[in-house]
C-alpha cells in the first residue's frame, strides 16, 4: 500500500453505520400536526406536564415515571420536532404512540399560538367547569330560597291559624261572659 491510503469503505459509505433516525423519518407516516415545530418557550409546560403524565398512564395502563420524565426531557429544548419525538417514543408506547403524539401536538400547537401559553382546550374546559359550578351554586341558592319562602309561607299560615284560633277563643270567652 503506497501513500498511506486505506482500502475499503469509510463509515459514511458503510450501510451498517447509516443514520437510523433519518431513515425512520423518511419511512414512517406521521400525523399532519407533527409537521410544525413547537417553540416551547411560548408554552406553559407546567400546565401540559400533568396532562402528559395522566394520558401516558391511561394509554399504557400503568404509571411509568421513567417514560414520563423522558417525555418531559424530549420537550425541554427551545424548538421541538414532533416527528423526532414520536420516533423516540415508539419503542416505549408502541401502538399508542401515534394517538398520544397527535393529541400532545395538538395541545402544544394550541398553547403556542395562545397568548397565555395554555392550550385553548384547557381554557375551554376550565371555563365549562366554572360555568357548571356557577350553575350548581345558582341552583342550590334557588332551592334554598324556595325552601325559605315555603317555610315563611307555612309560618304565616300558622300565625294566621293561631290568630284565628285566639280570636275564636276570645269570641267564645266573651260569649260565655255575656251569658
């Protein structure tokens, strides 16, 4: 061998050392939501994290803190690519990955566009919860008011009966005195 050149192939040419993630990105099908990058600086992750933990637990059927913390770690960078996250999670969540990622990415995109950094679905759900509580409170207040009115009416009727009874007694007493 002359000139210090090596024979054979370089790691770039050897298919055993190819970029597996790039292959997966080209070969897998992804939901349309994952086409957009998410700027996590615009998202309040404190609001999203409980949803991630709850939803991952629901889909897996058991709580896996390692997976949940792994997901948090994948979402730590400034800009996150959903397709790369899905590839990373596929080994853990298997069939549930696509469903989870579609739901998560919808929330993240919503939160990113919302000025508060909270997904619109969460705001709507909280608003609905507040509306239901207010309706329940109004209903209870109305029921209490009806009960009070009923009690007041019964007390008035009882007073009227008592007054009538005492008037009858007085009339009876006066009648007896006159006899």
